[in-house]
C-alpha cells in the first residue's frame, strides 16, 4: 500500500491512482499546492500494485543516450511557436499522420496545466511551448493504454517522472508506444501559478481577461526569452511582456522557490525514465556548433533507445550529431537535480500572507555584482 511518509518520495505521476483495481486511492492537495495519493485503507485489499508502479520505489538504472543531436524544425513559424527547435512537432506530426494519438500538456480554460491528447495536427499547437507548472495527469495513462490495445500508435510526452510512471503503469512493452520526455529543471506548484495569474489579471484594467500565456516568448530572442501574457477586453487587447529575469513568476521558478519536493532528488534523471527520446534547449550550442545557432532556438535531442533511433531517423530535421559530454556542459540538469534553496521554507511560510510580487522581490533580489555582470553582457552584445 502506498503511504507517503516523506513528500520527497512522491513525484505526483498518478500511476498508483490509475492502477488501483479497487479505485481506493484518492488525491489530496497539500498546503503547497501539490497532489499526493491518499489510500482508503478500509477498501484496500493489499494487492501491492500501487507500490509496483511507483517510479520512486522502482527506479531504473541510469543510462546514456545512443546518440546526441542538435536539431531544429525547418518550418520557421513552428519553431518560433516552440520553446527551442520545434522538434516535438516533427515527431508528433508523424504519429498523427499514421492515424495515431499524441498526449501532452496544455492549458485548460482556467489556465491550469493538464495532460490530454489530440488526434489531429491542429491540436498540437496547445502542446507546444514550455509550461512551468506541474501538469495534472488525470486518467491519461488509462486512456493511452486503451488506444494501445486498439492497435493505434501513441506518442506520450511529459516530464521524466511522468514517463517513468507511464511505463510502470503499463507493465509491458508496446511496439506501438513512443515516449518522449524533456530535460526538466523541476515542476512548480500549481497553486503558486494560480496565485500569480490572479495577481497578473488583478493588476490589469478591470475589464481585461487573460487570453494567452507564453512562458518562452522568443520575439526578444531565444537566449534572453520573455514571459508574455495576452490580455484583452471587448474593445482592445494588450501584450504584457517581460524578460524572463524580470518576471516575478519566472524568477521564483528559476530560484527553485516552489518546486515539488521530489524534484530536488529526482528519481528519473540520467535516462532512468525509459523515454525513447529526450528533448531540451541546447544551451551552449553557440560554442559547440555555431552554425546551428541563430538565436531562434536549437533543440537538444537525446536518442535513448533503438525505437527512438528508428523514429528519429525518419524526421525531416536540420541536425548535427554532437558528443554527449559537450551537451552536458550547458545542460547539467540532465543528470543533476537542483538544490533546495534556503529561502524555500520562508516562501511557503509567507505565501498567501504577503503580496506575491513583493515576496518574490524580497527572496530573489539579485546581488549588485550579478546585475552589473548582466548589464555588461548586454552592452557587449550591442557592440558586436
């Protein structure tokens, strides 16, 4: 029986909830806004399936990718709508083109991040772009299993722990299943995101509503991307845009203030998720393959399995192979979990009591040395 004694031992993948044959595992949200399983002991029959599917209890060995690529989508419009190189869309279009299903994370009507699926290419737009909030998996593992049993191809995308949970839930290999995860910094609290959204709308004119969110707006460049929110009323609209290091939500996220406890010792890094392909931003590409860098986004693609290699080899992609050690230099979170910041406890002690924006300012204020270094970097870039 699943029993969470320490919150760092649950990644929130929801595999145990979906696997339970008695449906006696519910979900409860803690004060930080993260979901944890809660067992109705009176209905539990002690089958142990919930423990068998847990990717924290049952961790795979670490593994290195079969090959590592720097790549990008040749469709510039798609690439600009994507966080990095637009490679996800290339993978997804192939699956849908063969009558398959693609699962991914999108916003619902209330700007919560949820997992769902699409059977058409038009539905892929909702899955494009980073969403720095933990998504609710819901019943998508069960839905994916049903499609697989029908013989349809399925591409399931998510964080490493979600992909590890899916594999544990399924309990067997499916030739028609393809999995793709992302190099994950960590997943922020959904309740903190809700608080930020309310604050953002409250600070806009009273008749405005939120119509769009772009965590990685590349109109200001890929390396110095912006957070953008589209706000509109019946008569007009506006785009609220801030460089990522000025946006309050992004500053708190990158300072690790409100990540899920399990993210600080991730059970699924270093290839342990079992994903066929792993995608990320190729930070540092300008030093490794300068010809692949135009500041519009270059993807880092880790091809992890033979199935992933076959899948990758069919893509109409602009790419170049690199060494794993080269890629790791600018993307250390492939293998290393982010540390717990000393201000994390202070953040949650004051969250909901202090103005959100002031709280973030107080806990993430950049030292003068860092601000000067950033300003000098921008000045040098203008001179080039």
